[in-house]
């Protein structure tokens, strides 16, 4: 990425990197409770918080059954709530939860009336969760069993007020944080259970996925919701998206003097929804050529780089002998190559993090390979993301990569604690020289999953 000075920006304009401060969750919760009282004329009964996530590896593979390596970070969305007995769900937001709909009007629906296609904007992430919970409860979703505890009786309703400390649209899973904090609040109001176990959290994550897939209409794969609801502080999740089983990896880079730096590029992301769906469609088309239910099934249990290469050879051969392909051939092959190598990288990092003293330099190199694959094969990066990675690496980061769905959003970098400020300044300068918007910097800590906080 070139760092030549543009005509419009000089390094002096961007002298000091802008840091997003640590969220003061309790203070925000109290303020939000006050807002709730003003809006609804009564006191709330509780406050629930759910975090966004970062992801070390396993991008664009959750919907193909691959392994992801997320952790929940410390930025949360808060839901303040009280129950109703008339089947109505009301919600208000302290911000525009959906960048495309500048809309913080109070929203309302009967829970019984929620169905695909009727709810617009940010309220889809809220109402969709109630719909998803009922769906999982009656066994109508892809969750392996019906989970009746999630069902909301016809008379159940709630008043909600939401607020987020997760940077919105930054690729750090603000949507999942909203869904998951709403899910925990509705579940707890309805059942009185403030401490759902992992099995219930897994079912709630599915309800949130269903909200996103069917009510919001985003064809995403469950990585974000699982991380938000099932992470533990200080741990990375090894999430097997075939069945959403998790293995917890207590991997703390601070023990090696390292930390996770996130750079929110603030790059405008247009067309992202259609692009995400087309990537998924190409992966599904590749699976159809290979005659496997999902791309994960094309690899053995413990895949190696050779296995990934063999799948590509097989794909080429099948097309040569006349297999039908519903998507563009070159794009599909690139997405397949990304999926295969990404699934292998996830396994390699998970193996490394199992060790008592992981080789973080090795992990860092894989992060960079992951970014290159997202750039060249998945084709979801933008110049700002590539510049942020290059800037981090040239200033001494062990590794850096785009996090989440791309087309804007954030990069995470593995950096030594003492180099954080120097690194941020280098990226800041690189952005200034390229005439990009000023980025935001955050340090991320693997944090606990969603929970009731008041
Ligand atoms: C978004 C989606 C996830 C996942 C990532 C890419 O965050 O919500 O399901 O596909 O993109 O890894």
C-alpha cells in the first residue's frame, strides 16, 4: 500500500491517534435505566449486556461448517427491560442501530405478528429475536432439538431500551451484541433464569441467528452470536460450526507481553449485504460441485495444507469432466481456495493455542496469510483494510488481519504491549498519507459472554 502524501491530508492533520476508551458499562446502564423510566413511566426490572466479538481465524467459513476462533471483547450492547402482559414488544434505541436507517423512533409490534418481511431497520434485530426464540422452542429451526424453555407465551411482552458501546458498523459484531442482549433479557424476564447454562446459550444463539437470517434478511453464519453468548474471559473459542460445539482455549497473549489492537478503519461500506450473500452462494456452489453438504465435509477431520490443495485439484477435475456449476467459475474457485486454506489455518492456530506457551510469531504469520486470503481469494477487503494491515506490519506487529465480514470495518493486530502507541501512530500516518478517513483504535481483551449486569 502506497504511503505517498495526498494533496488533501498531511500527517499534521492526524497527529494523535484517536482511541476508543474502555466502556464504562455500569455508568451507561444507569443512564439507560433513567431513560427507560422517562420513556415508559415505570422502573425497569433489570439490565442485560452482551459483547461483540473479534475473530482470529475462520472468516467466511461459519456457514460452510468450518472452525472459527473468536473471542468476545469488552464492548457491549445493553438492554434495559421490564415485562408486559399483553403480548406487545416495545423498543427504543439510544443510537441509530442501523447506519442505513437514521431512525431512533420508538418501535412496537405484537410478538405474534412478527414474521419475515414485516419489520424494517434496527428493530428487526430486536423483534427477530422474540420470533427466533419461539421458532427454536417449537423445534422449527436448524437447532438439533426443540428447546421449549425459549418459548414466549402469547401474553408475554416487554418494554426495552437499548444502547451500545460497540462501535457500530466496525466489523466488531454490533448486530450480534444487540440480538444477544435482547435474547438474554427476554429469556430472563420470561423464565426468571438469569444464568442460562451453555446448552440454553447455544439455543439462544440459534434464535439470534434465525432473527438475522429470516427477519433482518442477512444470510450470516452464527459466528458472532455464538461468540457473544458463549465466550469466557481470557479465552479464545475454538468453534466447530458443523454442530456449534466449542473448545475453550485459555490463550492469553499478555503472558508473552502481547495484546490485541483493533483498528476501526471507518471505511464506508457500500453493497456489503449483496456481496456477503454472493460469497456464500459461491461457497455453496463449490460444495455442490464437490457433492458435499458443506465445504467442511470436503476436508478430513484434521485437515492439512495438502488436503486443501487436493480439494482444489478435485474441483478442477470435476469441472473438466462436466460437473455443473451455478456460479462464475473463477470466483467460485477463489472462494473455494479461501475456504479450504482458512479452515486449515484455523486448525493450525487452534493446535498452537493448545500449547502452554504458544508460538505467537507463528500465529501472527497465519493471521497475515488469513488477511491475504481475504484480500485475494475471498475479495472482501478494501484499500483501508489492506493499508491498516500493512501499516501494522511495517511498524512491527506480529500479525494483522481483517476481522469479520470486511468491505470496511476493522483489522485486528497482534502487537507487543510496549509498541501499541508507536503502531497506532504509524497506521494513523499511513491513513493520512493515503487520504483515508481518520481511523479509531481500540485494544481488545477476551471477555465474558452476555449476562445480566443489574
Ligand atoms: C459476519 C457474519 C458471520 C461471519 C463473518 C465472516 O460477521 O455475521 O457469520 O460469516 O462475517 O467470518
